[in-house]
C-alpha cells in the first residue's frame, strides 16, 4: 500500500487550533506523513508541540523550514544555521541569483516558486540542470490551483505545464504538496493526483510525486541527520565495546 | 463523490460541479463530459455521477476544484470510480461495511 505524504502544510504558527484541525484532517484524508512549515523564530518549541499533535492522530511528522532569502549570502547563512535542525529545507526563490544558488547547493531539498508572480518563476533548463545534479526537487503547491481562478489560474497552469516538461527532460524529481493554509483547501491524495492532469502530469507520475519521491527524500535526510552519519557513504556501524569486539573479529580472520 | 457541506441540495451540488468544469475547461470541454447526477444521498453527503469515460480525467480534475456549494464554503472528494453503476454500488457497499467494522473494532 502506498504511503502518501503531504510535505507542505502552512498553518499560522500562532493558531494552534488551526494547526490541530489541519493535521487531523490530513490523517482523515489518508496521509501518513505530513510536513509542517515552521517559523525560524520558535523552531524547537513548535517542533515538539506539532510532533505531539501528530502522534495523537498516528501521523509521522516531518519538520520543514521555508527559507525566503533576499540574496545568496542570506541563503548560505540560513542554510548553515538550519541544515542540522530540520529534516527538510525548502527555498522559495524570489530572485534568479537565489534560484541558481539554491539549485546547486546540496543542502537544499526543495525549490519552490511564487504562484502569483510568474516573472519570479525561474525554473528554466539551466536551473533544472543544476537542480538535477544537486538532487534538489521541484515542488508544486496545489492549494493555489484550487483557490485561484480566472486569468491568474490560467497563467499558473501554463507556467506549471512548461516546468513539468523541463523537469522531466532533466530528471528533476517533482513533489506535489497541498501548500494549504486552511482546512478548506485540503484534498485527498487521489484528488491531488487528478489535478496533475491539468499541467501534464499523468496519474502514475502524480502519485509518485505524492508518495515515493517525498518519502525517499525524508528517509535520506533522516539518515543524514542521525548520529551515525559521518560523510556521504560513511556511517558508524558499531560503537564502544561492540567496536572493539568487531575489531577483534576482523583481526582474527 | 463525498461532499463536505451540511446544507447542500441536489441542485446546488450539480451546479457546483458544472461551474467547476466550465471554469476549468470551458463550454467545449464541458460538452465532452456528458455528465449526469445519478443519485445524491443527503444523509451521507454522497453523490453518484456518470460521465463519458473519455472525459473522466476532466471530471476528476474539476471535482477537487470545488470550493463553494450553494454559496457556502465546501470541499468535494472523489471516493470511488467504476466502469458501471452496478459495480460502483457494490464497491460502495463493501466500503460502508468496512467502515462499520472499523468503527465496531474501535468501540
């Protein structure tokens, strides 16, 4: 059975009731893992509070931060500050220089772009090539597709269609998330997968973007954040006494 | 289709679906759907729709985009899709039985 992931719930951090409602609704709709966007100010206290709510409804909680840097220096500073503190780092790219830096930095997990200003969507072939080599994913929030209408939705859909083609061409993983700030915009994973039809994502790819791709990313980051991680490909397998026994076994052989 | 609005009438539901299809695909797209509202269970807030199988992706994409029914905020979810009405009702029965059993187990 597929494990569905909604990596982007954006409740108001001050409104605990809304956060609880959204998490409970996500569990009811069939998600098993949820990522809640946290504010850098109250990071640790928020993580504990939301983790508790998620455990009550049997959901796996993923801590996530949405960075919105003004320039590349700001981005690098934030990355070094938060990389070891949260499981997922997403960068909302509001300028081309930030977008390029975020795409080539391996500490960035997700690239996201404005859904209102199409001139600030910098996901072109150069960006895709950098993102593919740094294994960053492209995230599409689907709540704006539900809440917007008319010309704004037309422009967003047209841009998303082009970006899906570019991402597929360069092998950039695509993630579909709700991006909802209200319970009204939460939908079932199947409903979100059906929305993929609007921007050229077939149902199989859309389901992968809601389950396997985000799940792999979470597992990879959790491995990296564990105490046993040393460097890419190097993990601590044994510690303390085990280590000495292991060494003896190895020398006797 | 499951509807998340307590006071929606059959007419309101049908209008909301049409409105969503028209907004997303226009009159030309809507003409391809051959959409009918077969049944609406007010108690369980569940509707059965019939559409052309070629237009299924259009209808499936339009239903999550419903945000208001009868002027009130609402959300609609797709519960089941099936080739015939008979098999759909059969699946629905199984689903309801499963839900009842799950509730009993919880009690």
